[in-house]
């Protein structure tokens, strides 16, 4: 695979030459935000929604975007076109920049850093999609701004690592008794044909895939309820799955070693998986 091309602060540069300041606030304070966009058949899916969320995340963190969002979007498209990739992800990151000595206070004249990387997509393995994922629950000790797509992801990384070390595929965050989301995906479950997921707010990321899947479910006549539920309630669910830009719709068949429903991907999940696969390719 050839070296990915990077867009960095207005220029297209080879990956090995794309460097940022050692005191960039992204490195020092995780003072930055990001987006991941999936490209199918050369066409970015939900590009506007991702850049709109980037703008919202920037506003929450009082982080000035280095260029109007439309300019950043145009740069993302240019990067994709130069990469020649058809099945790809575009990673976008903006930080409050560097170039001044470390200081918690925001710099008076921030020089934000923006970069984007287009890479070959790595969708979930067909074998994993076929059998379904197993999750372990972990206490959700993250901060209270999970709706902001911040690059401060240590507890997400730790949760994923713990899941892998436990022989599972991913972690499911539980705040108090309430199930919130997975380490890098939203979580949904089905009881008696009704689809439930945690409502939007400060405890989950307002996933773009989540929104698309809820719309698809409503289109398919599947009842949708956005309401918190506990681990105990979840133990009685018939089906479960996670949703995300890179995860797509992935069945969940075991949680903490116990089967979800029949222990096999369920019919509502499979239906939404198919509908999602068609929607991202514009069908
Ligand atoms: N993660 N929840 C969390 C904590 C996430 O990190 C993500 C996405 C999602 C799903 O959001 P969306 O459907 O908009 O991708 C939910 C990205 C893909 C990542 O960190 O790589």
C-alpha cells in the first residue's frame, strides 16, 4: 500500500512529512476534536452531517476552526480525489494548535492545526459480521461531554483494550446501572420487536450512523424508543447491535459471556444491516 497523502494546514503533503509542533495543544491537553468519514465507491457518506458535527464540537470547546467548514469539506474532497481511493476513511482532526509555551489558558491568538488523512477502509471482518460480536461491560468513567467528539479518548482506548484482553471484541460502557454506548460505536437492543437506544445528550456521542439507522428502522415500521435502559433490562433483550461509521451495523451476540437472545444475530439486526448497506451506497 502506498504512503497516504495528508492535508495539513492548507497543504497536501506526504504522510512522512506531515508533522505538527511538539507543543501542539492536541498533544499536551487533548485540546482538539475529530471526525471519521466513510467513503463508499468513491463517495463520502454523510459528509455534511460529519462536518456539521465538527462545527458543533468546535463550538462546545470554543475552538476556532482554521477555515470555514465548507472550505474544509472541499479540502476533504480534494484529498480523497488525489488519493484515488474508492473504499476509504477520511480522518479529520482540529486542535487549538501550538507554537506557544505550555499554558492551560487558551492562547490569545490561537493558530489551530487541522489535518486530514485518507486511508483504505478496514470494514469489520466478514467472519465477525457473520458470527456477531461479544462485548464486556465496563464502568463508564468518561467525562460528561461525550456528545463532543473530542480527541481525549484514553478511557475509550482502555475499554477496548480491556475487552480484547478478556477475549471479547469490544466494551460496553455502563454509567451507574445505565448502558450508554460502546468504546467507539453506539449501542442498540431489541425487546419484542421494539428497538431501544440511549437518548442523545451528554452521555453518548450523537452518532451519525445511529441517526441513519433509527431513520431506517422507522421507515421499516420498527418501533423506536430513545430511552435509557439498565444492564438488568438488557439481560432480557432478544437482540443487540452496535452502530458507527467504521463499525456500520454489527450484531452483538454475547455480553459478559452470556448470550443475547438466541446467541445468534437476530432478524431486526440483519434487516437493518442490509438496509444500512444499501443506504450508504445510495440504493
Ligand atoms: N467513533 N460513540 C463513540 C464513543 C464513537 O467514538 C463513535 C464513532 C460513535 C459512532 O458515531 P458515528 O456513527 O458518527 O461514527 C459512537 C469513530 C468512528 C472513531 O472514533 O473512530
